[in-house]
């Protein structure tokens, strides 16, 4: 019996699709319905929407202001993406990553049901909105600048993979000034950024209607399992770290605590605090004789039953301050007096320990932490590190409120429809942001390449360089070679060992 891999199924689907397209093309059926094809890519053109386009483009002053105001964002994206390509080249040459789903060629494409990393339905929703916004924006600015739009269109490879507005290229070349061209070419990227901003603003607002929960992240208790929702501790309903701290303080250390989970109610010994997972060499904790596995439950006579409580106390300490720790180790309690060093992260004192939360053989997880992280996304974009995180966010685990993730949140409104709305907004925002950034690259036929060409040619003409347009064209062409070669290298290099195995076979 032949077993097909997902890649094999996808390849067969594309070949079958291509065969159907070629058959329809050869029989003249595509031409009959105003369709065309380039290889397996079906090109759908339509004049529907042109009347709507005229109406939308009437407030010309608004659209010119919108496009002009957004041009700096295009150049910021251009600089960021070009630097990212160069950084990627350095990584690929010096220390290429091993083969993985992230480096798989099929996952380099944002094509639903071909890309295995992203949820296909939500990726499709994001792509449709992104393509419509991007291409319609080009068309609107063409009409604002008096350039005729011949048709609107869609590129299909089983699913939509692109869209386009087809302006009258002759009019665009002869009638439009450089400034007008820059506005037209920038419009798609600017609109993608604008839609991403609106989508994420609504997404972050709607996060306020999700109620977080406390869940078991790790357990050495056979009755309590990882993933179980914790409803209450010592009669206190819990949903945040602060709730857990408050609840645990109701049980003296060494006594009993009551915990209610989705599986039932349990009485456990009240052994809680932060457990030492590692020690920094030559730092106060190691010098004082603390060991891995010890549980710190009190600092300076203040009970620290959770990681939040421990960090809160430690951040109020100062370098050089002598503190008293109470720890639990092998069934006994012990006190240590330790002189703190300076923290490499804050202005507070530093013990030199790596710790995790420990509650009677359990480690808790808090979905409120994810909500806090998601709500902080806008602030992260004020630095380059934040942009890098934003671009890679779906690759780092969070793919929306789907699957098991939904278990750890309770919708206050709309029920499960809130999860669908939030996840749709998340992917609409991210795909618009990502596609907008990608199109900023200074490589034709991308929008960034056309903008860069117009600006560079104008600059060369202004400083009196002869043949400025020809020089600008050559520079953009070679930049395109560099960028697309880099992108191809990023796909090939991590998978060289896989290709070598294929050749041996």
C-alpha cells in the first residue's frame, strides 16, 4: 500500500490542477470567459468593481494625504527588511539552521493548505483581506492621479495567492509625475499597514472580554494532570498569579491546602514557594550554600508562595543588602543570611538563582500572562527587536485562539464566536503587516523596488548625474538579484542534507 506524505498530496493536487487549467486553455474555454493562465497560475480579470472604485476614489485630497503621510513608513520598512535580508545571509553562511518545519520550502509560502505551520482557514481569511486591500489601494490612487484602471484581478493556484489592479501602463508612464508614481506604488503597503493597525487595535480591545484561568503546567500528583483547570485554592477563586498568592497565604507553610480542579477537590500539604532550578557560579546563592531543589518560601520574613510574590520582594532589595531566606529542603526548613550582588537586569539586588513556581508538587500556568503579552504588542514596535518578534510571532507558538488554547480562556461575550473573531483579526493583522513589510523590499517587481527606483532616479537627476534613470534601473535590478537570491538561499541552505539524501536515493 502506497503511503503519501502531505508534500506528495500537495504536489499531486497542484499537478492535477495544472492539467485541468491546461486542458481548459487549449480548448479555448479560459479565453471564452476572459481568463488566462501562466503555467499553473490562473489569472482572473474583471471590470466589476471599477464603478465602486470611482466612488471610493472621489475624496482625492484625503487619499493623497493618506498616501503621502505613509511614505516614511514604506522607507522604514524598506530599511528594516533589507537589513533583515543581510542578517539572514550572514546566518546562512556562518551557522545555517538545521532542517525543520520552519525551514521547509513549502512553509516559505503563505499558501493555505500548503503551508503546514499556520491554520489554513485563518491564513486564507488574512490573505483575502490583504490582497483586496493592497491591490484596491493601488487602483484607488491610480484614479486619484487620473490614471485609467483597465481591470482588477486575482491570481489563483488552487487557492488565491495574489491579486492585482491593472492600470494603463502607458498612461502611468507618460502622464504621472514621479511624486504621483511614488504615491501609487506606496499605496498598497501603506494600506496594509493601516489595516494591520486597525485589526490589532480591535483585537487588543476584544482581549478585555476574555477571562483568564489558572491551569496545571506540571504535576507529580497522579490525580492531578497537566492541562487541568484550577478553579479555586483554599476557597478563593483563582484566575491570576495574584489570586494564587492571596489563596496560598491562607494556609501556613507546612499545613494543608485545598485545591479544586476540573477533576475534583484535593487536600495537599502546603509546601509552596519558588524551587531553585539552577545557580549562577560565583554569585551569592551559590557562595551561601544554596542547592538545586531547595524551595524558597520566605524572604525577610515575608512569605513568597508564588513566583510573582518572590520577584516582587526581590525587586525592592538593593545591591549589598543582607537578606534572610527561609528554605525547605529534604523535609526540613533552614534559614540563610545572604549579601546580595547587583542585578544584571534591574537596579535591585541579585541572588544568582534560576527558579520556578512550586505548589505542593504542582507548577501552575497562567493564561493571564499571554493576555498581558498580547496587549503589550503595540509598545514592542518602538524598537527593532519588537519588529523582529512581531514578524516571527506565529512561528514562536501563538497561532490564535484555536484548538487547546481555547480551553484556557472564558469568553465574556459571544461565546466561541469571540475566539473566531479574535483569531481572524489576529491573522488579518499579521498577514497585512507581513505582506506590507515584504513588499517594502527594494526589488522589482515589488512595490518597494518601484518606489526606490523613482526616488533614486530623482535624486540622481537632482544632483546632475547623467543617465540617472539608467543607473537607478541597474541598481534596482541588481538589488532584486541579491534579495531574491538571498531568499532562495534561505530555503536551500538549511535543507542541503535533505536534498543530499534525495540524490542518493
